[in-house]
């Protein structure tokens, strides 16, 4: 190519082809290992004054290896790029690509828009088309903990805009269909799962407005499986966010999705259980928390509400769940917190003042004949049926601190527990 130092102009052709197995060690990459695969870049780079332009194609072929624990087998990706940069903005006319695995199509993506480097509007649009198991398997495998991704399809669009004065907005409509996972233990049904998310939110003058955040899951015989989050958060004052958020749903049954990712939770728990239970010889003992510590939360007149008419998880069946949490500086109020758990009422409240050294609190809890079996069978399915009975409790206590002299002097209340 050529480069003119007087006019600050350039016209360059770039043609690069490399073997990944030999390139990655030269780049010092320790979290990427390749046993096979090539990368090829063909690009046309031009510059006129302060304007640069890049047009070209990047191709990854037959990549077999490991990236941060994710296994890739004959993975391929191709991307076409057309980008301009000026002193004011970066314009992405085209950034589109496709994914394949074992020569099978894995879906495509398309990114376009402009990003301001000065006080001018910006906008970005992302489109996903039929991203399927062939393109997503290496990325989702660690989440499935030994289960095999059989099929999935992801489609959708997302757009973000930012005005010259800093106000921004985002809209998204993403859909996951035909999600089927093969479990070696055959504990998962072969029925495809689905999920769809719709988002419409904005940020103006440090005020976030969530007009719509709706998630729809595959309906079951027990539930419609759709919930929404709406509200507003005012962040204009430092360390004093104000606002309210409301989560609502008619009926939710999360059993299939809990079963899908349960193995991941068990794997993480197993790793944690292998951690040493005592500090090594010579290690300093952990520093005890100061009894007189206080805390100030970065919220003022902030309210969180949740209303779910019916909720199911395996054998757990909860109805009429309602709760409200109010955060105001150092004051946290949970009232009400109520539901009917497997036909048994359960109520609780909490009033905590974090400004008092050791924390001042008033707690209530009331449960009548709550059955053990559904809870045990849900979270310990391998020992299903080994625990039965009911729990009844009535607790009303208050105090300051949880240890030491302050607790001995201030703790008072009543409790009655029966099993």
C-alpha cells in the first residue's frame, strides 16, 4: 500500500493467513489452546485526513481447541466488516457474520449503527438469526454441567440509542425456541422449552424508566409462565437512589428450567465442599466484625414489590405471594411477606435500623402446619420420601446486635415452635 505523510492519506491492502496452533503461543495466550484451525484476514484500509475506513473479511476455519474451559470442535466463523471512523464518530455500516460447527450452519448475526466520539447522537442495532446448537454449543456447555445440548434456536433484535444530551434508550425482543437438552440420567423431559424477553427502557437526566421487562416461558398445565417488571429509579442524587420496582405474575412453574440447570448448582456446591474447613497452619485468624458497625444504604424512599398469584417448583406449590421491601437510608422494612405454602399460611415481617451500632431489629414469623415433605423432596430428590411431618412456628422478637452484652440486655420477645 501507500501512505502520504503530507496529505495524511493512505491506501493499504492487508492479506493475512495464520495457523492458530502456532500463533496463540506467540501472542502469549494462556487461556486459549488450539490443536487445529486457521484464521484469515483480508482487508482494505484507507485514510483521508481524519477519516479512516476498513472494509474486509475475517474467517476462522476448523478451530479445534479450548478457550477458557470451553471445548470447540471444527468450529468456524466468518465476518464481513465495513467501518468508518472520523473525529466525531465511528460508523458501522456492516458487521455481519455466520457460525458453523462440523460444517453445519450455526446461525448469523448483524450489527450496524454509529457511535459518537463527540456530543452527537449514537445508535446501535443488533440482529440475531437462527443461532442454533451448532453455533452455541461450545458457549453453553459449561452451563449444562454434563448435559448435552440437542437443539436450540435464538432469534431477535436489540437497539440502543443515545441523544446528544446523554439521554439513552434500549429496546429488545429476544426469543429462544426448541431448547432440548439430553440428560444422561434421563431426568429431563424431551419437551422443547421456550423463552421470550421484551425490554423497553430509557435513561434520561439520571432517571431510569423501565416501561416493560417481560419474560415469557413455556406454559405448563399449572402455570401461564409470564412475569413482568416495571418501575422507575431516580439516580440523580449520589448515594440516595429513589424509585420503585414492581414484579408481577399470574402463575409461574419453574420446574423444567430448575431441572435444566440443577446440575450446575450441584457441581458448584461440590467444589465448595472440597475447600479446607480450617485455615492452614500459621494463618492469622479471621478478623471478627465490629459489634458497633453501622451501615447506610444508597437508597431513599425506594420500594420493591412482588405479587405472584401462583408459584410452582417441583412439589412446592405457593399461592398469593405478596411482599414489599422499603429501603430508606439506614432503615429496611419488609412488610408484608406472606404466602400460602402447600395449603399452609406463612407470614413474616422485618424492621431493621442499620444506623444503630450492632443494628436494631424487630422480626416476626408465623407458620401453621407447613409440610416438610414437599420442601425436602424438591431440593433432595435423591432422598425423596424420607422426610415427612409439619412445622408450626410463631416468633416475635426484637433487639440490638446479635452477640455480646448488647444482645443480652436488649433481646426480648416470644417464640413457639412445634414439629
